[in-house]
């Protein structure tokens, strides 16, 4: 029984992480008045790869957007991704 609870918890954490990333991308695109269809077109133009609305949404649902794709999405939407050392005092 304990194993099932742990597995259920892990599944929920994984699902929440996927939804957070998906919702974050959708929100950032909406703030820039860019639809996911337009974002996929922009990604295809920037990379020469065949991104479509369906493939982009599929990647978001499966949680398979690569770090390179995340950087690209951020750049195309006018944002930047940063890694900040959490041990650094920023105040």
C-alpha cells in the first residue's frame, strides 16, 4: 500500500510540473499576443524544423520540450532564461 501512495504522489508531482511548464508557455505567449499556432510558425522559421501547432502542443503535453527549445521559445517571445545560483545572496 505504501508503494502505491508513493507512486501516486510521484505521478501527481510529475503531472503538476508538466502543467506548470505548459501553462507558463501559454501565459507568456498570451502576454505577447502570440497564439501557439503563431509560436510554432515562428519556431519553424527560426530553426527550419517542421514545428506545427499540433507538434508544439504535443511536446508541451508530454513534457518533451528540450532546453534548446525552451531557450528558443523565450527568445522568440522576448524573454530570456537564466540559471541563478540559489546560494548567492541577491539582496
